[in-house]
């Protein structure tokens, strides 16, 4: 989905005013924790769920080009907000768009082969401009400056000459898949070769693409790059793409499929994809027409790869009335996707953008003064992404009545516990203990190693006090009303 343009209006002004007012309001003081009133939470390290790949976003459709036009100072602020685990969200997945268009008109993503080389069997004529719609810049920064390891390259469509409708926009199907024959021939192998060429151009730029997708919202026809597919047609292409990647020495690349507009639509795709399910590394769906409220019917990992509030006028507040663009709403959306939807990754649509659109389709906007301005949506992602790193395993929790609680064990041993307090009114004191640790650890924490991080209307992932008791087996802290707090604990080895 792309957002709809909205004229900048007085709403924008009042939202800005509101955030200034909220920002200058005195922070809620944390009251001392009366032990008897604390809600207890037990983290059970022996009960495990999905392994996480991370959190992310995209700078496709030339958003990267426009962010690169900012001053160097603002560029750095933008990149820090996206990828730094200390100054920003610490996002660990970047989703790039593989271009299919003939040029860069409007926000089109130009193809590496804009012109038909003369048929599916002709010698290809790929061109590389070293920018790839601005995405080489963001990718290099993500990988080399911030250590991001997961670069997901995703084609919205094949170039028009490979499709039934002769256009990369307005739907149409890849020539050669079931039910899509073209007078120009079967383009499946040529499209697979094209995707391999794209991956190799990135290798040449010293950026390793780890995940490759060839569809975006195949259940939706629209005026920008879009290509229709059903599960059978996706299967037809995967049968060509997987061996083509393997032959090219790219067997470590995971195929992602199929980016359906709605999460539940992926189940109907999967029912006709069983023969290639093991060739697909990650099953992906978006959250527009249905959200990730139940697991998909697959044993493969699943990612929710695109969601956004594409309609609401820009809001940067954490909580006002539970609106679709508010930070707290996104903290809750991520919670549901992880706990009910079993996702291993969660991606917002756009990270930063400098365009006239005034919607919440992005997490970071550029102001009229050309400075970057993050919303609390970004800080909601920060609260998850900074403390749930790639490879973290979700573990069981119990207790926490009236709160929404998750916990993860990271690969370095750090345990993070997310507590969302949706309620208005008083702060909730909590006490957290561990079970299921290794016998030597005896459920204790290394003294002095617990830290809490709070996000609410006035604070952006600020450090707060969390205390380890004398016996070293209980951590106490407080979760303000309408806030999310992450507690970071290190079990004694
Ligand atoms: C490629 O990336 C690696 C790892 O980030 C870095 O050490 C190396 O210097 C880079 N090489 C070039 C030519 O940029
Ligand atoms: C959750 O996803 C994992 C793969 O990440 C899978 O093994 C597991 O079966 C899924 N659980 C449910 C309940 O679907
Ligand atoms: C928190 O809010 C979300 C959405 O706003 C809702 O679905 C959820 O049930 C609430 N949870 C609690 C514990 O109040
Ligand atoms: C969590 O979100 C809050 C709300 O904006 C924010 O203040 C806080 O900095 C975030 N925490 C982290 C660790 O990013």
C-alpha cells in the first residue's frame, strides 16, 4: 500500500503544539514501590516459542533518494534514529524495493533492465547505476555503520515486458506461470536470472542480500508497480527461482513469499504451495486487510512485513485516544503479532520520508526546516527492537494480571521483559522472577544488572530504576499508566 496525499493542515500545527506541550510537561515521577502491591511476573526460560529475526522498515519508492538530499547532519540523525541501538530504534531488518519501472518519474523505482533485451531468451542487458533508487546508500550505512545483517530485497513486480499486461503497474501476471501465457514467451527463467543479477550488483557494492522476495501484495491491483499471483503461480516461479539461486552460489539466500495484502490471505496461498514450502525460507504477509492475530498454517518462520497507518494525519504522540497512528497503538500491535500471530519479524512500511504527504505512513518525517522529526511509532519499535535482537528466543511468562507481558532470551544471555500498561490511572508496581534457569543459576540475577526503560508521552525509552533484591532473585520496578517498560535482566551464569 502507499499512502494517500493529504494537504498539510491545521491538524499538523496542533499536533506539533500538542507534542511540544506534552514534551514540556513534567515527567511522571516514579513512586517508591510498595512491595505488597506489586503484580508478580514469572519468566520461564524453559518454555520457548519462536526465534526472532528482528524489526524493520523500508525506504523504497525513492524515499531513500529524498532522505539523502538532507544535510549531512540530518542524514546522520535519520540513520541513527533508524539503526542505532543507543540513539534510535536499533532496527535490524531493511526491506528494499527491487525496481521494475522504465525510469524514475514520480516515485517509481527504476529497473536494472528497463528495456526489453529482445525476448526471454535474448542476452540480458542489465544496467547498474550504483544508487538503486537511493537504497545502496541506506543499505551500506545499515550494514557497515550499524551492523544490520538482514537485507531483504523485494520486487513489487517484474518489468512490464515480462508480464501479461505489458506494464509493471496495474496488475498483470508474470508470463509463463499457470494461466498466464504471452506471445513473447515464458519469462520465468529470465525473471529469476534478473533477480540473481540484482543480488550480484549488491555483492559488488559489498552488501549481502539475505532475503529475496518476488511479489508484493499479489492480491491487489493498483496504479503503481504491482503484479498479480496466486499460490499456484508463486509455486511455479519458486520452482525456477530456488535452483537458479543455488546454481549462482546463492544457496544461503532465503526466498520470502508472498507479501499478501492481508495476513490471513497467506493461508489460502499456502494451501497450494506445499510442494515448495521448504524452498521458501520465510512466509510473509502484510497487515492491511487482516492482521497477524493467529499463526499462519506453516512450520516455516513468518514475518509481518508491512503495516502502517496510511490515512491518519501525522501524529507524533504516544497516547491520546488510542488512534491508529499513536505509539502505544503500535507497541500493542507488535505485542499481538508476536504473541498471537507467532511472527519472527515485524516491519513498518516507511522509515523516514521527505515528501509532501502528511500521513503516518512513515515513522520519521522531515519538517519544513528540513530537519528529521521522529514519531512515537519509532519509539514503540525502539522499545522492542533494542532489546529483542536477532536470534532472541521468546520465552514463557505467567502472572502480570492486567498487563501485557512478553519475555525473550537474547543470544548473549540477556533477558528482556516487555510490560505494556494500557490502563489510565496509577503506575503498576511489578516484581519479576525467573524460573527454568540452568541448575547453577538457581533463578538469580547478577546483582546490579537490572535496568528498566520507559516510553510514555514524555519519555523516549528513558532509563528508569529497577532493583534487584538482596537474594538476587526478584527484580522490582514500576510501569507508569499508558506506557511500555522493558526490563533488562542478566541471569547469573
Ligand atoms: C566490505 O565490508 C566489510 C565488512 O563491513 C569491510 O570490512 C570491507 O572493508 C568492505 N570492503 C569494501 C571494498 O568496501
Ligand atoms: C510458530 O512459528 C514457528 C517457526 O518460527 C513454528 O515452528 C511453530 O510451529 C509456530 N507455532 C504455531 C503455534 O504455529
Ligand atoms: C491493550 O490495548 C489493546 C489495544 O489497544 C487491547 O487489544 C488489549 O486488550 C489491551 N490489553 C489490556 C491488558 O488491557
Ligand atoms: C520506548 O518508547 C518510549 C515512548 O516514546 C520512548 O520514550 C522510549 O525511549 C522508548 N524506549 C527505547 C528503549 O527506545
